[in-house]
C-alpha cells in the first residue's frame, strides 16, 4: 500500500542527520529500528485497522476514497513525528560520537560505524536481534 511505502521511505530518510564532508560515517539499520520499536509497530497496527474499517464500512465508494485520503493525511502527520524522533536520536548519537554523517544501513555495502543500538537506546527501544535476510 502507498502509505506503508511512504512510511518506509520516510523512516529511511529520517536517519540522514549531521551531514558533513569528512568521515567517520555512522549507519543506522532502519528496518531493525522499525521492527523493534513498539511505537512504530503500534502505528502500523492502527493503520491496518483503520484501513480495514474503511473498507468494511457500508458507505459509497466516493466516501471511502475521501475517508482514505483523510486517513492518509492523518498518518502522514504521524509519520513525520516518528521520522523526527528518529532523526533527533540519530543526530544526538552522531554528535555524541563525533560522527560527520549518518546514513541508512540498507544503502551501504560495507563500512561505517553501526550506531543502530545507540539510536534504539535513545528511543527507549528494547533491543531484539536483527532479522535474518
């Protein structure tokens, strides 16, 4: 669904913080953060429930489209808030560790300092193992 793709992109973009020209570079595994973050999981579950409620409602297709658009706007605002929380956590960790750049782990073949556990700690996330690909 478009909203989930938007959320994934927003979370990936969220960790771009503390940009600069020099190394060291930190990496954040956004997929792991999303998997471990209860707040994000609750958000996903509520989104799915709201989507199902709209589809199950006995209103016209036009009303369903309008309800879906309103839902999309609501969750875009929530996604922005979650994105900002991740960005703030990544920025704090990068500042504390004197990193010049933080990128998402998903786009890095090798290298960089993995700061995912520190970002999770800043977000009060209980660490779980990274899912096996």
